C-alpha cells in the first residue's frame, strides 16, 4: 500500500457533494444553537492528559491518542468535548454564577478497535448549559435535541431518556464492588435481560434488590411505565430520579416534544461523569445514537469551579448517514457556473465573471484548451458540481448551457465589452 495517498485506518476524506451536505447541515445546526441563545466556543484539538484522565470519568485510556511535547508532557487528542469545555469554563468563567450557554463544533479522536468498524475521527456539534441544575434546563436541552432531529429532515425518531441515579442508587444499596458494577453496566448497555438476571442471582442479594435489578431491562416505555415504576420503587433516590423524569416530561409538553420521548430506566453510559439524566436520540437506518448527552454536576468542580451543567453532542457523520439511508434530500445543489472562453476573450470573460460574483453567483473561469471539445467540458462540469456553463464561443456568440436539462440558449454580453 502506498501510504502517501491512502489515509490511516479509521479516518477518511470527504469531498464534492458529500462535503457540501455536511457543511450545510453544520451551518443549520449552528444556527439552531444560536437561536436558543448559545454562544460559540472553540477548544484545542489536543489537551494535557489530565483533562481526560480516569478520575474525570471520560474515555478509557486505551482508547486515547497519546503523545508527548518537547517538555515531556503527555498530551491527548480530544476524544470528548465536555471535559475540554469544563476546563475552559473554569478558566474564563470562574466568577460567572448566572446561566451560561456554550456551543461547539469540531473533531474528536477515539482509537476504536478496527473490529468495531467506527471512524476514529468524527465531527461533533453540541451544547453545554451551565450554572443551572433545574428540570427546566434539562427540558430545554431535550427540546433542542428533538428540534435538531426534526430540522435535519428526520420524521421517525425517538429520544430515549434515563437517569443515572436509578442504577447507581441500587448498586450502592447492594454494596456492589466496582468490578461488579462494571459487569452489570455492560449487560444493561447491551440489553442482555437474561444475562442481567443470571448475574444478579449469583450475587445473592436481598429479594427486593434482586427484583429491582431484574426489572430494569424491562423498564422501557412511555410515561405510564414511568409512573408504574414510581409505585414499585423502594429506594428513595430511585423515586427522586423518577420524579425528576416526570417533571421534565411535563415541561416537554410545553415545547410540544413529549411524543418523541421514551424512558429507559436501564440506560447506562460509558462516561462516568454523568450525575443525573442521560439520553440518546435514535432513528432507523443507524445502529448508533445520533445524539448523546446528560447532566454532569460535578465534572467542572474537578477543574476548580463549582457549576451544575447539562449538555449533549451531535454525531454529525452518523446523522448524515441516517439521512442518506432514509433518502432525506438536503437542499444542496450544483449551482456553480463555468465561464468557458478561448484565450483571446480572456479580458471579457474575467470582467463577466467578476460581475456575476458581485450578484452572488459562483463563477469559475475556465480556458478552452485546443485539444478539447465542448462535450469534454460538459462532462467535466457534471463531475465537479457545475450547474451550468457560460460558453464564450466568440464575442458575439455567447451561450448559457444548463448541465442538468441540456438546454442551451444564447445570451447578450455587450454590457461587458
């Protein structure tokens, strides 16, 4: 393999119409963030290792891209925006105690196993809502998630909502070890109901705790399921978690978003810094969640500032794949114009192109080569996202050619002579 022209495994080039679609979607999502009052922030592509250490509760160390600077410091390519934003907030907004809304767009890097078939570099767009621990803040974040899914063109999707305290409260009451919690969390994550039951039986817990754990994989559904779970919850923190979810659901009715919400009390997350709600947005045609997020009230404190926070990240590449598989067309068209001219008419072609650009038209000057014919330029235009050609056959004969329909008509350019 010639490594000079191939990309490493897990990364890819994006160009042409696919790149235009991605840029269009990013602009649309960013505009939506700003419409909710979020201000943009950029953080470095790499940080000190401590920003993403095990104590912070982010991606496992084995999945990080690590390297050293000249001074011997261990650096990490950013695998997750939230700790980076938390660090920046602790530095630049340390004294701010009023609600703070930040949004971002950029690449994250995770050294996934090649067997997973996932990209190792992907684009994320997300928001962080800080200095507010209210259900109202949670509801706003979830409403924004629903709006992103709808505005991108998806009609059939669901946002699955859970609360980490439901699972955490039961594991703490059962006094499970860290290893036992991780094993149980893994079984919950892959929705292995029978695996959960078998594992719990071996732990020899109290009957009520055993029943509570075994119910968790089945506690998935609408508000009725949540209300039923509330009646059976014997643990105080479990009841409080459910009460929080019910309050959020009532608020989402004000946004008109409640029909997109389902509840999953067995939901867990690989990210250990979450302290409250967690959620994932899904649609058909994509096995992975398109948007993931949750509440993390103690993460920023690790960087020196006490601040409650909630946020999410949109997986832009996965969202594009889902839109393509559902045949959702983004309004990205081949609108560039090729101004094709012989070298003798170069001054005229340049003046004409400059005038078109002032009108907001994308115009590229292309000299007609002696060894080419017009059909060569038609095919070249179709390959490279040109919508049409302005062909200067002579100063008196100028034609507009529509590359989609093939229509050709004569136009006047005397004003540019």
